[in-house]
C-alpha cells in the first residue's frame, strides 16, 4: 500500500505571508508569458501520472471510492483538462476583435485583451476533493493568475496529496496549498484577493459572499443541489431507473448534481420501483455493502445527518434502507414520500437517499419542482420529446440533462455552473479560462486621426454643433 503524506493544518501565522508572496509574484508578471502557463499545466499533468497510486489510495480512505471511480472522476478528468487547456490556451489568450463596431471606430483598432484577474483563492468541497480544486486551478493557471488552494479538510488524505503534488510540480511562488478548516479559511478571507472561487454549501457561501462584499472581490460560487428529476408516463422506466440509480450511487450519492427528489407519474411508479430493484441487483450482485465499487459516507457528521434525515422522514422505504454506522455505509435507499415538505425533499440529501413523489401529471411535477427550488443546480427529465422540452421551458436551473441524470456535467468542454442560489459563474472548458480572466477593452488612437477628432475639443462653437 502506498505511503500517504500526512494532513497538517497550516499554521495561522503562515497564511498572510504565503498569500502576500502569491500577490508579489503576480505583480512581478511572472505568470504572464503563455509559455510559463503551458509549462505549469504540463507539469500538473505529469504530477497526476506520478501520483496516480497515491490519489487512488487517498480517495479510497477518504470516501471509499473505487479505483475506477477515482480514475474516472478525479485522475483522468483532471489530466484531460490540463492537456486540453494547454493545447487550446494560445487560442483563448489571443486578443479578440469585437464585432458590432461602427466603421469610424475601427480606426482606433478596438480589441479585447485577456488579462489575468490577479491572485485567486480557490476553496474546495470534499466530495470530489481533487477535481473540485484542480479544475479551477487549471483555469487560474491558464488565465495567468497566481493562486492559493484551500482543499476540504473533510477529505484529509486527498488534501494532503494535493499539497504534495502542487508543492512538487508547480512554481511555489505562484501556487500554494493552505490546509485547514474554519479558522484557516477565515484567516484566508482576511487577505486581499482579486477573485474567490468557492465550491461548497449555500450557508458557507453566504459567509464568504459577505466577506467578499466588504472589499468588492469578485466571487464564483459553485453551490448545492436539491435538483429535481421528472419521469412522465411516456418514459422508459428501465432506462430512467438505471440512469438515476447510477447518478445516486456514484460517490455514494455525494454529488452536487445528483437528483434530490424524483417526481414520477403515478402510473409509472410500480414499473420504476421494479426496475430500480433490478438495476441495484445488476450493479451490486452481492449487495452494495460487499461491493468494492460502492463508496462510503465521508465522516460521522455526514452519516448522522443522513440517518436523521431518513429517521425523521414520514416516507415509506421501498428499496434498501440498511445502514452500518461503524463503516459509514448507507445502502442506496428509495423512499416514497407524500409531500414536498418532507425533510428528505426540502433539504439537500447529498447521499444515497432517493425520495420519490407520485404525481398526477407533468403539470403537477413541474409545479412541485419549482416550489422546492426555483433555480436548482440541475434538472432531469425522462419522457417524450415534447414533455422534456416542456420541462426546460417551464423551469430554470444551472444545467439540465434530458433522458439522463447529470450527463451535462460530465462533458469537459461544456461550461458548468449554477444559477440564482445554486451558484454564480461557470467553469470547465474555455469557461475555466474566462472565469479567471478580465476582458480588457483597448483602443489605440492614431495621431493622424486628430483632424477628424478635433470636434470633441471645446470650445463647442455653432460650427461644431452642425458637424
Ligand atoms: P462546505 O460548505 O461545508 O465546505 C466547503 C469549503 O468551505 C471547505 O473547504 C470548508 O473548509 C470551508 N468552510 C466550511 N465552513 C466554513 C466557514 N464557516 N467559513 C469559511 N469556510 C468554511 O461544503 P462540503 O460539505 O465540503 O460540500 C458539500 C456541499 O457542496 C453540498 O452542498 C454540495 O452540493 C456542494 N457542492 C457543490 C458543487 C458544485 O460544483 N456546484 C460541487 C461539489 C459540492
């Protein structure tokens, strides 16, 4: 078994000087040349290659993630993003010629430069501990920012690997990991930032947004789910059950874009439940508990939160329901509830609990989905083409997948983000570059243009008024 580095909180008095160093480096223009940024992205790619076994072990210890899942959603995910960004960066970083410029203004050569925002603070969540910090870091490096990364303390082994990888592979005057929980993050928020990129829960986002507001620091927020899935009577129950089960068993349901509640046409409920049971048996022939492919809840705090959520629900468990506190195991559990006021529906489950609500028709499903959250992170619809379009037309959400759970979020070049209280700003693909970039409009007024431009100078004579 590979030896993992230890997780240690950063000393509070080391935080200000570390941040100051990242700022000084930015102001020295070290990160401006494209060659430097591309080199850092390539080094990050190789850090993944070199540390693959350690990352796999860390994610197994923190979340019981299978090697396959870690490779899929942490290692190859980040490696592909590094290389894709390095290859496309020269194109993204080029000045843009704006459209819709009046002919007379073309003489001043209007263009949009792509300037780095400056020094970025990146705060990550625990569920995809590598991807959720490295993804924004790739954007920050590409844009020419310096950055401090604060991984989640709830996935300490992954946080320690991140520190090792970033420390060994990247320029330490530009990119550093600060480890810790609330005191360290609070100290970080006291520093001066040019942008803050936060992934996590809504309540903490409010704390961060208040702090950022004091200094008018731009903020990207990637927040919580409470996402609806809708299944109409024209959907294929087998397909819907299998796809939605996968969306709730990946990372043991600790996924911001997983469906939080599924609204099913009443006629469809028996077939859907039958197919759910079939899919569960197919995924885990010896039961989820015995499968190396099924993860665990990250810690006791989250386990107890989920247990309480299930215990206080008025719903009826129709699939699964077993738990093992000592091993932080919760079986994929479908609960049929009657009301959107049920705790399992109102709150974000962020675990393998799948509440379902039987509805009379699509009208009722859409109405209830909008009542729970008017701007969730994702919306999922299964039905015929018209029904799925209706869901899009009559709801709002950060993203949406039709005939699937969160597939849109897995496309590396598709911008990902929330809307309203599920987040602001987006990243992945070119959006990762854009979100750390200031689009700086520039003109150059040639000397020869003076004869045409003297109309702007006073005195504003009657002759000038006529021109
Ligand atoms: P969290 O909000 O508890 O923690 C996120 C980060 O904030 C951590 O690094 C933590 O140290 C820090 N933090 C916690 N309390 C703080 C405080 N009082 N002051 C300053 N910093 C503080 O979130 P979590 O439990 O790690 O993650 C789960 C949440 O994140 C869920 O709501 C989930 O939906 C959301 N999430 C969203 C996305 C997305 O891309 N939209 C992705 C993953 C997770």
